[in-house]
C-alpha cells in the first residue's frame, strides 16, 4: 500500500484524497427514466429473493442501440424490451443491453429484467436470529445511499435520474412490508401476503426502500396524512417517547421551508443492525432501533430527537429537492444538520441552539485538525461515501447559519422558500442555492462560498484588547493566526461585529457594536467610547465559523463570563480564563459552574476547571456532581477523571456505587473510576478494588443499549497494565454478549493494549484478527478503531487485510487511516514513552508546588 500520499503537505493538513481518488461525473443520459417497478418474492428463510425490475425509459434521441445499467452481483435471468427478448452482457457489475430495434426519440420503452439474488452482501439485508443471538428479530431492510441500490435491483444508479417508483412484494405472514409512497393494494394468499406500494412523486434510486418485519404499527397523523412508527413488538411506548414529536416537526419544517410536506405519508421504521443512524428514504425513513429511548434514557439523550428531525428535514432537502451529484451532498446534509439546530431553537430556545451549533462546529474543527482538510464541494474521491464526513454535515450546517447571518432571518427564509419551490421534484447543484439567494434577495454570496465551501479551512482569530483611559479609546487587535506572516493565501475576508458590553445591575447588558472588515493577518482598531466597557464580545452573536483565542485581562474575562448574554461568548471567556490559570480564574469558573443559568456554560466551566492544573480546582468541581442537569453531572465526572487524586477517586466511587438518575452519568463514572485508579500506583490494592467494582457493574447493570456496562468496559480499558482487566474485557468480546456491549469491549482492546506485556499483546492481536473476519459493519468498525489505537506494527497487517477485503468503503477508508496512525505511533513510541513518564512525575510535583504557592499568594493578598 503506498503511503506517501498521506504525507503530502496540504498546509500542514493531510490530504483527503487517498491513492486511487479520481474525478467523478454523472454518466451520459440515454434518456429519462420515467418509472421503476419492482415485483419481488422474498424467500426469507433462505435469505434470497427473485423478481422483475421494469424500467420505463423515454429516449433522449433516436438510434441508441445499447444501454448500460448498474447491477452488482445479481443473477440476471432474462431481459425483455417491450416484450421482446434482448441480448445482454453481464459482468456482475454492469448490465449491457443491446436494443433491437434502436430507440426512437420520445418513444418510451419498457425494459423488464428478470433476476434473482441469494444472500446479498449489500443493498438489501436479511436479519435473522442465530445460535448466539436467538432473540434477534427476523427482518429485511434496504440501504441505497450512496451507490448500493444496484446491489438489490438493476438501475441507472446515480442521483441525477428522478423517476416515480412502485414496489410489489410478497412476504410470508405475519410479516408486513413497508415502502415508499402509498399502499395501493394488499392481497392475502394462503400463508403469504402481497404489499403493493406506489411512489407517485419522482425521486432517485438511492431513496427507494423496502422494510419487512413483524412490526408493531403505531399510528399518528399530520393534517390528515398518516404518520406511522414501526418498531419491534413490545416497544410501542418507546416508539411514542422517541418519535412522538414528528407531527409537530412536520408542521415546523413545512412552515420554515415554505413548502408543505410533499408525500402521502411519513413512516419511520426502526430496524435491527442498521448500518447508519437513519436513512431518509422518500416518505419512509429507516432508523436504527438503538435510537428507541426508555424512560431513563430520555432524561439526557437528545440524539434521538435530533436524529428524527434530521431525517425528516431530508424529506425536503434531499428527497423533494434532490442533489444532482454526490459532490453537492452538503446542500442536503448541511441543511438536515442545520435543521437540528433550528428544531433545538424552536423546542428549547436560543441558548440551546447556539450551544448545539458550537458543538457541531467543534466536530468539524476536530476533523479538520486530526484527519484532513478539504473543500466541502469536491468530486475527486475514490468512493462517494468518503464525502459523508464532518465537512459535509457540520461544516455544511455552519455555512447555512452564516448565510442566515448575512441575509438576516426574513430574507434567509424567503431565499430558502424560493430554493425549495423552484427546485421541488428536481435536482440541484450548489450554484442553484446561490441563484435562489440572488433571485430572492439580490445578494451575491459567492464570496462566502468561495471562502467556506469551495476551499478548506476557517479563520483562527486571536483578539487582544486594551483601554486607554486618557483618550477613552478601546483598542482591539485581531490576528488571523491561521495565515503565515507575509502570505495572503489562507486569509479570510469577513465583516465581523465587535460589541462593547456594559453590565447593568439586575438587568440586560447594554452594547455598543461596531462592524469591522477583517482581511489582513493583523489589524488594529480604535473605538472612541464614552465609558470604559466591562467586556468585549468579538463576533457578537458568534455567527461565523472560526476559532477564537481571547487575550483580555482577567477583569474583562470575568465580566464576560458573568454578564455576556451570549452563551458562546461566555464559553470563550471561560476557556480564556482557564488558559490564564490561577485562583482567580478558578473562582470565576467555579461561580459559572454553580450559577450560570445555562447548562451548556456549566458543562464548559467544569471542563475548564479540570484544565487548570491546581489542586484547588477539585473543591470547585466536586459540587457540580449535585447539579440538577444530568449533562452537567456527566461533564463534571469526566473532569474529575482528569484530576487523579484520592479525593476524586472517592467522589467517583461513591457516585458509581450509589448510582445516578442518568445511564450516561453512571457510564462516565465507571470510565473515570478506571482512569483514576490507573495512576494511583502507590496503592496497588486500589486497582484490584476498582476491577472488583467495575466487574460488579458488569454483572448487575445490564440495561438500555448497554450504556452503563459499556462504561465499565471503558473503565477497565484504562487499567492498561492489568492482566486481570484485560481478561475481563476479552470475555465480553465473545459471541452471544449483547451487541452494544460486545462492540464496546472490542474497541476497548485497543485502549488497554498500550501497557500490556508482549504475551498479552499477542492475545489481543489474535483476538482482533479473529474478529476482523466477521462481516457485520459495526464489528469491523470497532476492530479498526481498536487496531488504530495500538502501538505495534503487527496491527498494520490485520488492518491492511481488512482494508482489502471489506465490502464497505467507510471501513476501507478508516482502516487505511488507522494504518497511518499505527505507523506514526509505533515508530516514535518507544522513545517518547519513557520521556512522558518522567514528565508526568515532574508535572505532578510541579502542580503541588504551584498549588501551595497560589495558596500562599492568596493569603498574603488578603492580608495586604
Ligand atoms: Zn443526513
């Protein structure tokens, strides 16, 4: 495998394009596909099916005498055109049909392909119980995006072709079959029942779907249209709890997008072993059954609600307005991700929405710094599925928010209405969005797209502030630190508002706001003000995608953390305070953790407290374990895990023993317990006690999605030198262990490997090599994650084998990236390991000294 590609310098970022990447274009069109009709018989016990796929094609010109369809690993039995057998070639990937006679322009032909499939590997999935998992339900479901529909029926498989579709399928009773559009007929026939679904609005092949199972059907409605939730029987209540807001969301999105929900029904089917979180098939979304919440999970799980909103948003962005080519997928994924923000704002308010947006931005920023940098729009890749990354989703969402900021709310929604109305039931490219904006508002936002869509990156702003009391001038210096001095290539050119804040006793802060154009590496601005401001809000509203480092004096940061009404500004101030360190910073952060009105700021304050390496941070943090909000408690637990002292161990242990209302808090506590015990080496028995406690969690706290027990596994994986912990983790990688727990155990093998003896390392590698042979997508992902964390070049062999064998493009890419990680680590590892250990000892000694010094200073200052 060639590796040099990864080292190619891309402004210090790894290249998105892997070896073999090339430009991708839509194929030439022989004509317009008007209708696709699948007539299928499922043989569920034998995991096979047969049937006919009939494609109606309106030729674009006369004289076409051959057609080339996508069809992978199907058994093609015959091809007829308008009832006449036709010769064809099939290489198990492309079906080439000779047309005799040749086409006549505009005269529709019907191509009927009889075919069968046994044990399909992709496209259509048979789920069934086996000896390890006897309670697994029997189901059939499909997954088309991006280019997998060709694995379950022959088609022109690219999103530029839109057609109506129809699926007739015979299934054994008591199974029911759900598909796109409306049910036009059912017929019982002995032990079988035939379901006939018709999708009368055009859509692309990747959105055609079929789901079969013995489901419970829960009926809801929106404006007289059926809204249906299908789940495994017995989970009806979880279904309502998890999806029950759907009708209100349909109402909300219909209003926001300026287009009433377009399809005759909306179904959500929760299926077993799904390989995505959700898939927005037209009018029939499939969701992983893991999103179904029980009462306790609903306490602090918002992911399900966001997932439901995301997939529903696609019914407009993706299904009604279809992307013409994968390179423009951000149009739909960005909006679906932004719709999560919009729904959060609608349901939970502005602060929650702002924080949601910050978390999305951070996801993208992490990918940019750790994986690669790319333009959002690119057609150079190996497989289209590689594009489905944090650039596409989260950065796309941030771009939509910046468009909204540039236009203002009213014009933004008008432009969105125009875009949806003009392009309903059609395909779009990125330029169509720009055109809709210009048509509606007159604004040309190409400058924004050039900076954030058509090229990679974002600005890193460093902001310094000072006040000149004599001349009453505020001086603000902004540096774009992402750009090298003297170079203009990475600079951004944006108009950014700077607001000077005046806190009012018992009221809202007042602001004096100025917009400045930032386009050079370093710019200084002087603002005449009547009074000295208490704080400075850079990029007021925090609407632009960026990073910020605030270089303000302590009082300004304290005031901002306390008084800035924008939670994101408070969060930036908290981060800057933590960077300063010291007891005053701890005090300010402790106050925020205790009393900020918004839980997101309390979460961030707890993280920042742990970053200040002073013993005094502990006392401020530990009170956060009493916070009413489970998300804050979880964050406090994670923060305490970084303060590896007897006190933090005690606090975590008692929380884990006594339990918490939230699964996630308990899981974090279990993980933290292992992390703290792992460094308390002066007390050997501590490790033993920690393993005992974690083992009791494993034995006693089975439950929803195995969240708590997976936390215990993560805790064990922190005990990297313990053979006993490894033995336990290995046990949970066995077949028959509940899947979510087993996947956690597989991943944990990577974490725990770094401190193990050579003999144990061999055991881990051997186990992962066995597991790499399992074909299930999520198992393969876990194996790759584990191997990628290992520090031995022996992991590379297994990863390379997996990369070359897996049928999944996502796994292949992850495995290749993991090879790079392992190479980087295994080389420098030995040398740095010893240094790191020595450094840790020094740090601990230094922290104690610093803490004592801070206390002394505090004492002397109160006296003085
Ligand atoms: Zn999506």
